[in-house]
C-alpha cells in the first residue's frame, strides 16, 4: 500500500491533519511542542483508492527537547519509506529557519513533495501563503486541518502523485497483538527487537512512548499487526494531560486487540498496577501472554523460574491459565517465543468445538460430579454447546440454572481447559433454562 508522510517543524498541525485524513483521533493533539515523537500510521481512502498516512514528530535542531535527535531520526525514516511527502507549514508565522532547513532536505529527495500551508481560515490568509513559493517546492495547497477546508483538493493532489498500487491486500483480518504494561518495562525495546529496526524511540525515561504505534509484522511465516503502547501508571500519578491521553490510547489499543502481551519488570515483580492492566485485558475478553522482562538481571538458582511461575499464577487467580515467557530483550533472549506464544493464544481464542464433542466429553463428567442439590432440589444439566461468539463462550442447559453456584462454574471451566487448549484465553460460561 502507498505511503504518505506528513513532516514539518513542531506545532504546525501535523497530528491534526493526520487525524483529519484517517477520520479518527488516533494521534494525540496538544498545544505543547514535541507532543508526537514516534512515527504513527493510519489508513485512509479517497475516491476508492486506499493508502497509508504517517504522522511524524516536529523536525527541530538546537532545542531543549531531550528527544530531539531521536525524533529527527524518526522523521528521516518516514521520508525514506514514504512515496509522497507533505511538508506542512503555517501561514501566520511565514517561512522560518526550520521550514527552510526541511525544504532543503526535501528538495534533495527524489520523492514527490507537496507543500501544504495550514491554518488558512480566511481569504486574506490565502494571499499570505504566496511567500512560501520561495521554498522552491511548487504551489502551496491552502488548508485548515482543524475545519477541513481545502483538504479535498489536497487529497486529489496526493492521489495524482501516488504510484499505482500493485494489488489490494486483505489486511483487516490480520490479528492484532498489543504490548502493554507499566512505564519502562521494555515495551518499545521488545517491539524494535522483534521488527529488527529502530521503529520506536527507546530511552530510560518513563513515558517516552505517547501514542499507540501500529506496525505490520510479516516474518517467519507469521503475519499480524504489532502494537506498542504508552506505559500505564495509576490514575493518581497521571499528572499531565498528555499522559492522560496516552493512557486512553493504550486502553483503546487493548479494546481493539486480539491478544495482549503484558510485560513485567523482573526486578520490580508483579505490582498492583500490573493486576489492574491484567483485569482490563480479561474484562475485554482478550487473549493474554505474560512476559517477564530483564530476566538476566535476576539472581537465579535451579528453581527460580518455577517459583516465579507459581507466584504469578497464585496472584492472577482465578484466571491463572496464562502462558508466561521469561525474556531479556537487550540480550534477544526468548523474544521469538513471545510471538509464537501470542499466535498460539490467538488460535486458541478462535477455537470452535463441535456440540457433539462437547457433550461426549462433559456430560459423563457432569453425571459423575453433578451440581450439589439446593433446597432439596436436584439440578440436572442436559446439554452443552459453544455459542457463535468471537471469543469462547459456552451455554449449559439446566432445569434450575438459578441454583448453580460459582464453585461449580469454576469446576466446569477448569475441565474445559484441561480437555482443550484455551491457555491465555478468558472463557465465559452461561447456564440457561432447559
């Protein structure tokens, strides 16, 4: 699919234009310069043609931003992989040194460059846009990314500049694997290690990643979307508006995922915020894999891994049938096991068991261990079937469903898990009137 990159200095409205083009609020928009850091991808279509859009951080030099070098590198990577580049400038400030620097870089590029003059809200400002001819990039397209005016002509120009697509790919059915966890547990490092490229900015500063970053992974016979998210702290510690929006994007990424990889820091162990994130994954009925990172920094004996596994399962009860992978991302230790385990959990989440097989396996068990009688009434389960839902849900048809207690529900779930592989997948069980 063709790629269009939006570049420019900080605070000219790149993320606002990105959100406008993709039709949803995927990128965080804030008046703070340097809000966007990593490359951010989205899909859009115009006149029946679909293409991808890349949002980038503001290109700057000699600023106070400690992420300046990394952001610049992400911008250059976006320019390198894009087919068409939109250079965004702001009409009210005129041509700045950074605009000239950016235009100089793009004039040397063989890629098609479209000059876009943003924040043009009235006719008087259209006259002011003429000074941007001095950048030597052709006619400026006057738009307002906030209101959407002028974006139709811009999209026509983008379509005319795009190369022909080879073939439409059915990407929407690909599984989404989302990496979640507290700040500074190694989520972006794991993403970069798996992709084999510096996809996301990595520093030791908590909160480096802000947006949820989607990347397609297509290696070793696996094909899916890998999503890196911002670290999620407790509500009381979320001080800035930007961090609040980052956490909201992370929650949205969990809701839209198929499998969540919950990363823990082996030096800090399992904390209450990790349990909160795990509960969020289970409530949304997503598959779950737990990755204990920085395993190389833990003092170990022959039973350390076994003790950790037992400890984690006890803390995560009752949903303790979750695959656990111990990794060191810096040493590339067992990182492919993370992907293989996540794919296996995704396949388990889609597993369908025939009604005949369910009844053959479970009805004899229920007959030997029936639900306990309540108020002198005997409870009889006659039939079981898997419901046609996206996640594993089972309906048991009973003469008195209101008298079945939680321990027996747990008993049935454990036996379903023993007979069929549902590791890492939440299961729902319903009792219905026969």
